[in-house]
């Protein structure tokens, strides 16, 4: 098992599918390494921007041809996954595809066909872990999506692991969560103690697990409003506008569009009226933002009867929100519409109602011709193009009404500050710097470079469930707010797959997993970091040593005292005793005898092979570069040759007499042996078998060495 565990979570939204990859340390690694941290914290989950990939359109668009969904839509996403996750971790990496608002609008039959096609494609074309399709590939409701978002927000802000640093008063340390997409909007928060007791049956029990195996429980209220996303809200708005302006002819004035902008009912921007097809009505912008705010208030459906008080939108019950302790963070459209479009983020994070509404009014009252020119020149920031400019006025009005008239967030800058808009802005920004996220509302996109996404909350839940539990610890998951394990309890993964408690290999106490070489060398908490770096440097030095050339190596040998000393009767011991083949001295023959004084250094020019048996001549020459002893005294000896005459493979030599051997070899004691311990032959070979065999039973040899003196 490797050091890292991974999870792949696909967010199948209404406009596209986005693949997210998360990783965390395996418990065998994280528990020992947590000794300098707090072992009672949740697993440390990380991701990177390059690990995320999105593809359009949404999976719901394949309702009529689900068989095309895999090869045309999912394949690029899983190709990306294979490029990120190490191959040895793929099979143990779980994959989750969770569909949201876009799929919720389809019929149950259409949903079932799409999900079945997705599951089949993943199992047939990937090696990712998918033990139970019903648990890993499904449509999640808005409440589940909101709960995942609440987990992600508090995980990144530190509300879970560092409650003492996020005390909001009244023993409260978590943040509320707001999310808005194209089709739906979600709200999640932990009510104060009084409201939690009053509305205990309306809360969701959430249970997580720390690295130590201990459980942490939270009681959260979560709700979702389908049809309250910006795209669906715009669709409802246009339908109401057409009914109200039915007597106005084809031209329908729209206060939520920039002045003089002309568009079709479905939102297509037109350069002039003449391009409107047939007798269809069309919209023309008036740029009256105050009127736009008033026209969007009825879309909140606050007049719908409330069966369980209190209620917020569309008759949906919500416990009373205590803004003294409940501080909300908004993502997605809350961020894009309030900050990104108008480049409001700057150095400060606080949302200021005064400044925001002033900028929106100024923008929407500008003529469409001027807006197009400004968008081309990036006057309102690099994010604003014609399409965003067309949408921004309605989106801004909808966000303002949802926040302040719907949820009831105080209009900071009007209700809580005095003086001009400018002074209100400065006051709010000052508090934003001092309190961070402790204002009633703050729109964010990322925290510490990590995008706030509900998929991260799903990853936290799963990774937490993989921590080996302490004794009598309850399972990780969520369900109805009752003690123990409720009947509707939802597990992070299939409950049929047991959690394996990994054990360190025998003989290992601290780091039980085999680490990737890069992690071992460069991870700050790896116990193998220093030895790994030293080993890496040693390999580099050896490589450089052999790349520097033979002459430089010879000089290095001499400087290190590894070369022979002049006149020495013996050689210095080779580096590492000559045990390592590639560190032996170049040019040294494989067979060497201890020489008497005056002996000369010879080097074999090459080894005799089977291919050389039939060559006319094979000769050994003294090496030109090999060092010699007493060059000035024995120069004529260094030019001598010892050659083998194999001109006739049928020639027969006679044995040498012992005296001849002495006279030819003299006192040097040097004998060059080429093939075996055969006797040396004289210069002239006679037609006998002498010299062909070392003993009677030996096979006849086809060549014999000839000694030339």
C-alpha cells in the first residue's frame, strides 16, 4: 500500500461535469506523522487546480441517447484521472459520480437509464474501485449537496479542527453555508443552542472521525430550493414579464437588462429589431435597476403558506437564524455575481451592500453600445464579456433579494452603518480585515488556494470514514438526528465494503508504507528524506565521474593516490578492494600475476572470441596508455609483441622443453595465457600432436599460441 490514498469525485451538474481528485495520507503514515500535530484532527486532504477537469454539457443532455455518454462525455475525464493518479493506486481509488440539479429535473426512468450507462462504462473502461453502483453513482438531493458544502466550508476555514480560534460566542464555532447554481440554491447552518433544542427533529446528525479514530458529531439544518438557481429564476421572471406586458405589443421593456439591449425571449442578443423572427415578442432593456429589484421580489414566494413556523422562501421551514453567531459564506453565483464580475475582491474580503448596489446600478443604466465597447476594452475586468454583461443585472438583483429579503442577512452598509456609502464601505472593510469571516455574509471562491466545492465535503466524509475507528466508535455518515445509527443513515461508501485497518510491516515502526522516491526525497515529514538526498547526490556524482573522460579520471586516481608508485614492488589496493566492477581500473587484464622486479605492465588488447578463431592473425599489444615501470631503461621491451599464429588450422606443433621456456621467458616471470593452461609451443610447429593437448584425454585444439621473442 502506498503513502497516499486518492478519491475521484465527479460533480455532474446541470451545465457540465467536473472531475475532482483529492488525496490524503494513508492512516499508517498519518498517525505516526501526526505526533507533532493534533492527532484529533480530521485527515489532511489536498488537491491541485491541475487535478480538476470540466467538460460540457451536463449528463442530463444525454437523456435521449445515454449510450453516447461514456465515449463522448466521460472518456476525456477518466483519461485525465489516469494522468494524475499513480498507476499502482488506481485500483484502490474509489470513484463517485454524483448528479445534482440538472438530473433532478429528469424523470425517474431517464435518470435510471443515464446512471446505468455511467456505471457500465466506468466498470468496463477503467480500473477504479466501484464496488456498489447504487452508492457511488447516483443523483443526490439538494439537502445532501448543501451538507457536503457545509462540511467543505468548515473544513477549510478551521471550524472543525480549531474551534477555539473560531469562537463566535454562545459556544458556537462553525460557519453557515450558501450555494447557488443554475437550477437550485442551498442553505446549511448549525443553529444556536436554543434553536437546536426547539427544532431538533429538523436537524441532520453528521458524524466524522479524526485521525485518532474518535468521532465528532454536529447537528446541522440543511434545506434546498429547487427552481431558485439563477437560470431557473430568470426563466420564471421572463414568463411573469410576458404576462404583465401582454398588452405592450412585440416590444417588451425589461428593467433587468442594460439600456437599449435587444434580445429574444430565450436570451439571444440581437443587434437590432429587424432580426427578430416572425411576430415573436422580444425584450428591450431599460436599465432601471431599482425597478428590477422590485420585480424580482415576488419570485422569492414568501407569500406561500408556512405549515411549520418560521419559514423563509416558498413556505420552507427554517429555524430562526441568529446572526450574532451564524456567519455565512457564499460560493458559486454568490461569488461570481458579487465579486468576480466587478472585480470587487481587491485586497479585502468583506461584502458591502452599499458599494455593490451602487456599482450594479451604474453598470445597468449604461447604454448597451457603451457596455459592448467597455467589455471589449475590459473596463469592468477581464471576466466581463457580452454574455456576462447581458446576465449581470438580473443576477445581481436576484442575489440581493435572496440574501436580504429572503434569508434576512442584514444589509451591511445601510442598516448597520451611518453616513455616506463611502464611509459605510470603509467601516465594513475595516471590520472585514479585523474579523476575517465573522461578518453576517461573505462571498468566497477559494480558501488558501483551495476551491470551496461541495465535492471537497464529500471527500472529507469519505477520507474520515477510512480512519481506523477507536473502540466502540460509531460509523461515519449522516442521517436523522437520533442517537446511535438512524434507519436512514447514509454511509460515505458502500457499507458492504469493510474498512481495513492497515498494519505496519514487521520490523517497521514509523513509516510502514513504501513511498514514492519523490515523496521520500522531498516531503518535509518523511523520515527518509536526508538519506534519500544523500543517495541521490551519490548517484549524480558517480554519473559525472564516468562522464568526465578517461584522462580526467586518471588524474583523479593519481590525486587520490590510487595509481601505482614509481618503483613500487606492489600495487595499491583498488578502490573498495576492486569488488565493484565498474570502479576497477580501466585497461587491466582479467588475468594478472605478481611480477618480479623489472617487470613491465602489459594490457590485453581484447578477448579471444569464437569469431576470431578463423581470422588470419590475432595479436595482443601492449597498451599505449597503460603506465609502465622504468620506461627509460626498458623501452625496447615495451615494443615487443606476443602473437598467435593461426594461419593453418591443421598445423601441428611440438612441445617446449623446460629449458626453452626459461630461456624465452627469462626472469620476468610473465606468461600471457590466452585460452587455457596449455603448454607454450616453440616457434616452429611440426606435424605432431604435441602441444595440442594438455593431457591425453583432452580434446584436440585447433590453434595454439606461438611465442615470438
